[in-house]
């Protein structure tokens, strides 16, 4: 057990009796608790209202994935966060409560919870649970190739990136799948040791895990049903924009789904809280950021690739979206 788990185990057993809890709290070193970001339910100053990106990520760099082992015996705290969280049961079991629904997870289960969904995890034995946090704002850039393939997991991510309300979770049951167990252990090891190219190793391994999940376990996936049939249509509409952003028009979308342009525009706004123009710009700019950071394509080639007739138009739109020119963004990405 690590140092935090020793603290939490003592705290867990102290809470079994009122007198032992009072003694534990009386002897508590609050400076140490706050320094280590430990959670003590009876001390409200230790409980965050929401876990922001800054709680786990260094916002000064472009590393957007954090892998860690969940602290056993930590208190059950219903919370939400601004990033995606992946929960993998390496060995044992845990109780995962999502939006009030209690789910028991077993060895090999993988649950992904999107931002802003209230949930809690309970692990009060020797089970081993691995958590992976992925920033929402950069997920589209990191896993762009995966997200452009049509499958249930990419749809889950895209709906939760662009839509205001989508599925609360998705669960894959992988049992004793050895390649996946080794992959998650490798990512945990890389994050702990931070050798050269550790982040690249983590992001590449995680992308491989995504492909293995949809290839081997897509048919047995567990997720809540959409509350209304209309939700399925709305998310299919957003998916269509994401797949055809280069030359899409509002009229073409309306024709595809047999709506009027006015009704299509209304659905987009209700689903994403963005206008058609705003979501199209966001999708194009996220693709442009990926191409600037990871290819040697010229500015004109990138402009044409994402649907602009001229480099000048692309540069104006990119600067409007990011507050910097494409050239400046490419230089910053190269340094990071």
C-alpha cells in the first residue's frame, strides 16, 4: 500500500465507531492533509466542488493523459470532473455509482465516464483499479484517427465532446484479456517512471486499447439507453457533420435527415449549445491543430484539406478560434 492508502485505511476503520472517528479527527494534521490533497469527509475544506483539469494535469504542456492506481479505502465521494475518466478493474471488484445507478464492476471491466457526470467509486479491499484521465479539450486531437472511424466508442466520445447531454457511461467486459491487462500495466508503469517518450508510449498504447475494445467487445458493450428516440437522431446528425466537415452545408444536412434547414439548425443548437457555424468551425480547427502538430503539410494544403478555398481564409478563421496564427501554433507544438 502507498502512503495515501495507509492514511485512508486508518481513516476507514476509524469511521466504524464514533469514538474512534473523533479521536482520528482530533489528531489529524490538516496541513499534511491539504498538502497531499487527501479527502476527509468531515473536513469540508478537503472536498473539491468539481475536479478541474488543473487538479491532475499540468496545463502548461500538451500532455493530456494521466494514469494512476486508484487509492484503496479512499472515502466514497460523489463528484464530477471536467475530463473523461477511464476505470479499469485490473484485479478484484469495485462498486461504481453513476448518476445514482449502482454498478458492480469485476476483473477486466472497463468503464468510461464523461465530463460533468456525477459518480463515485468504492474499493474497500485489496482490489487493483487503474484510473486514466483524458482531457476533453484535447481528446479530439490526440485520438483523431480513432474518432473518425465509425464505431460505438468513437460515437460515445464525440457525443460527449460536442453534445450537451449524452450517455452517462460506457462499459466493456473484457474478463481476463491478457493483452489488455499488459497494456494497462504498461501505461501505469510509464506514467510512474516517466522515462523518455513515456507520454507517447501511453497515448499510443491507449489508442491500441480502444481499437481492441471495439474489435473484440463492441457487441457486448453496456451503456444506458437514450431516454428518447429523438436523441439518437440528434447524435447521428452531429456524427454526420464530424464525418463530412470538409464540404458540408446546412442544406445538405437537412436533406440527409429529411428536415428543413431551420429545424436542423434548431436541433444542432439544442444538442450542442452551438450554432451550425460554430460547431463546423470547431471541428475544422481541431483537425487543423492535429495536422499542424503532426504533419509537414503546408498551410495551403491544410486549408484545402479541411475545406477552405484559400490559405488566407483559413488563417483568419484559425486566428479567430485560437488567437494565434497557424505558423505560431505549429512552432509551439514543436517545442512541446
